[in-house]
C-alpha cells in the first residue's frame, strides 16, 4: 500500500479509537429460556412476532419449544424460514414483506449468523423504508431504532447476537457486505446450549473457528481496550478448552454452553475492536462462491496470521502466553509461531482442510478489490495491504499446483517465511508442519 494511503488508513483508525469510549455500544440483556422470551413479549404487549430462521433449523424441530411457549402466551408467530447461508437481499426483503403484511410488532432471530443477520437487516429495512440495503453498507447508515429484536443463536460462532453487524449478499452481483450500526445490536438475546446440541461436528468445528477468528483478529488489531482484550483472551481460552470436546461429544452440555459463551465474548470483542483481513477475504469468498463463512475463516486464519509476519508477533505472542499456548520464556516470534501451529493442529484434528476449493485465478482482482473495500480504511490490522497485495492472501489457501507451490507464501507483505513448528510437548499432527499438504 502506498505511504499516503497508509497514513490515511491509520489516521482514520485513530479517530475511531479515540471515539471508542464515547460511542453508544451496549450488550443485549440475556433472557432466561424460551419462557423468558414469551414473558418479555407479553410485557411489551406484543401480539404478533416474525420468526426469522432457516429450513434446516426448523426441520430439526429447534424452534418448537419457543413456538409452544409463544402459543401458550397467545402470541401469533409469522414464520420466515427462507434464510440461506450467506443471506441475500431477497431473503431480507421477503422477511420484511411478511412482517409488514401481517402487522408484526417484533422480530425473533433464531439460527446461525445467517438467520440472525437476515433478521437484523430486515429490522433495518423496516426502520429505514426509504433506504435500500446496498445503501446501508459500511458504517452508520441505519441510524434509526429497529423493531424489538430478540436473537437466539443456534451455532456458537458468529456472535451476531451481540454485534452491530449484519452481513448481507447481493444475490445478483455476489457482493457480500457488512452493514454496521449501533441500531443493529439486538437488545435481547437467549443463549440456550440446548439448541446447539445437535449441531453436526463439521459445523461445530467451522463455526467455532469463526469465533476463534473474531477473538484473534480483535486482539491483534490496533484498536483494543482492556475490556475487549480480556473478552478475547477469555473467548480463546474457552474455545481451546471446549471446541475439541463439543466436536467429539456434541451432547456435552457444558462444552456447548462454554462455546456459546465464547462466541458471545468474541462478538463483544470484535464489535468494538473490529476484525481484520481474514474476514474481509472470507466475506468476498462467501459472496462469490458461497463458501461457508466459518470454513473460510478457519482455513484462512493461520495463513493470514503468518503472512502478517513480525508485525503481529508481539500481540499474537502475548495472546499465546495468556491462553497457555506458549510460555513466558518464549520470544514473541516463538510464541506467535506456537499459536499459529496450535490453530493448524486444531483444524487438522477437526478435519478442516488446508485449502479452499473453487477460487478462480481470474477472479482474484475482483475478490481482492472487494476485500480492500471492506477492510480499508476501517480494520486496524497489523499490516495494511491494498487490493494488489491482498491477492496473495487468496493464493495462500488455493490448492497448490506444482508451479505455485514454491512461490506463494513469500508474496505477502508481512513476508514471514514458512517454517515447521512443533507444539510444546507434542509432535505436530500430520499437516501441521507448514503447508506440505
Ligand atoms: N453479524 C455478525 O456479527 C457476523 C459475524 C460473523 C459472521 N456473520 C455471518 O454469519 C453467517 C454464518 O453464520 P453461521 O456460521 O452461524 O452459519 P449459518 O447460519 O449459515 O448456518 C449454517 C448451517 O447450519 C445449520 N444449523 C444452524 N444451527 C444448527 C443447529 N443447532 N443444528 C443443526 N443445524 C444447524 C443451518 O441450518 C445452516 O444450514 C455468514 O453469512 C457470516 O458472514 C455475521
Ligand atoms: Fe465471522
């Protein structure tokens, strides 16, 4: 990135960092079970509610206890279960139409990030009937209160139940973009481990690594506070401890509850301290190819952290020490390397691949332009990259051909050279040693 643009990005980030304590962040009030949801709606005199979810969740019967509790409280439920992964503008508009046609008074966002984001964007459109979604992209383009919104996450990943973001895809252009506004922070949420018990291992793994990505990107960014650092550290600790258990033993309620807590904490961290290029790149891949968000993040995270190189060592090293992955005797570079190795091992142990299929070389300029547009100037990343430089991050996770195998990793700005890293006291699993897969 050219020095003038770098200066602009850092100045922009500094302004937001200085403004941070004065911005109207809040956290949702946590409700007590599905009865808590019904009681709240009764207390607010709500008679008709829009339930935004997806077909998979409904077919698993996950919404049934809530629907029963609402029926007992004589609250009508209008169902929108058409949310797709990487929810689209069309999903949001269809949900909004149902809300208006049936005179709903509140929205329940029930599902993973896709359903929650669809519900949040639907609320934004109801608040701003004059403004199309694409004109809400970026920061603070909603600026009006949404209808009453209750979020019930069924994956332990996105943290959307506590963030100011909704990420929406334009179904025609495949552009996936975040809408960020304080009005999108749900005022109420229900963290119920029971609804995550049946989340299949692969989704448990990838959505869990999405939460890990939130915590790590927030922690190593340049706009942290003591509170967001603490939340990120606690989230990483919980994920290191509980994700392997939830993956192996889906019915373990303690592990599921800890993962929900971790995703929530990571959400509180990144909503104030931002994410980084892992997310900017993952969003462009989700929009263009429909690659699942958690999978894209899980695969990208270790590669992008390594590509940041020495600029990320200090903070990543500190995170590694604080979460028990490295020891205080390690240098920052060693501690950072151990953390990256730990991520690779977790991925390998949970069957997450090293590369992402389907990325086309000819799409890279467009994908990288979208990532540049999302990430710059807002994300306070350790190493700034322009669209040209961001292309290298995609190549890091593209399956290697013989031609590209030798020269990919060195192309990044951070310029860290690959090396084989063994974790403390254990041999790295096959595939953990760098990029031989
Ligand atoms: N708003 C934010 O702050 C934020 C943060 C990160 C990601 N996101 C967005 O969230 C979306 C991804 O959300 P996600 O990773 O939670 O996945 P998702 O909502 O797309 O769900 C993935 C799949 O899991 C299924 N599923 C969900 N819960 C289940 C359960 N308990 N049991 C069985 N199946 C279940 C769904 O039916 C769906 O098929 C992306 O669009 C991403 O960009 C938003
Ligand atoms: Fe995410």
